[in-house]
C-alpha cells in the first residue's frame, strides 16, 4: 500500500505528511473498536455462568464481581470510537455537512458507550446468579441513565450512517452510500426491537446481528478513509 502511494503524484509528500499520519492513527481505532468490543463480550458470555447471548443484553455483564470487565469494555471502546470520529472529521475536512455532522454523531455514539459504562444497568433475568427472573419492578437511577446513554449513542450511530452515506453519494460512490444507509436502517430496526422490551431470542439475536453489521460498517469506513487520508478535499 505504501509503495502504491509513493508511486502516485504527490504520494511521497502524503506518506510523509505528519497531519495525514495522525489522521490515519485516529482512524485505525475505528477498525479496532468493533472486534475488541465483540471479543470481550463473547469471552465473558462463554465464561460467566448464567449469561445467555440469545436472551441477555451485553449490558448485564457490568454486574457482579467481574462486572468491571464489561465496564472497562464500554469505556475503552467508547474512547476508540471518539478517536475514530476525530479521524473521520480530519479525513473529511469538516465544513461540509457530512464532514461536520458525521463525526459529531459518531462521537455521540462513543460518548453513549462511555455513559453506558459509567452508569451500570440493573441486574435482571436471573443474571448475575441469584437475581430474580424477569425484569425488575422498578428501574434505579443509574439503570435509567444507562438506558438513556445507550439509546442516545445508538441513535448517534444510526445518524452517522445516514450522513456519511450521503457524503459517499455526493462522491458518486453508490455502493458505499447504500451500504451506509442500509446499515443505518437495519440498525434502527434492530434497536427498535430491543427497545420494545422484548427478551425473545429472535429480537435479541437480531440486535446482535445488526450490531455486528454496524461495527463492520465502522471498520470499513475507517479503513476506506485511512487509505484516502491526505487526498480528500
């Protein structure tokens, strides 16, 4: 990739440009964030007794003696997403609608994840072990703030998909534009199902699927912009 860059007009200058290197470093966190988050969640799902991926939300992992692992996962992943959002803003140049609102909405997603880590979800559905089955009769303050933080963050992620998709459309890159828009639509549908309060396996697994799609979209956009850093006006 470096050789190809050097072989282009002005390629050597771009490769040595400190600003472009910083932008690429920030964008790199967007490719790391999703795999990191998913790996930590799956590791806990396999090792923590009583947790069921088909029925339980990852937020429940913040409870119990090992809850600090998921709390750290939320905080670190949120910081990675914010770093990527800064990189996206630098790569897109700011100013234009997508260059301003796309990164801001992506950063809102990162902040939402950090908020979800700071405010722990209430135990429910028998997890951790010893917790009564079903949902709690009342939601605590920190549980409410967890739901609000996650909800705002998820809406920010969906919004970023649409805004950045519009940017791709303006660049006459229809495949990327539709990939972004479709990701936003499917993510909103999956989030809506989860927000309905349903704990059915279909709803929970559907949300896991769209969450994986959204992480994949973020990684793909980060890598795409990484390769174009210093070239986008």
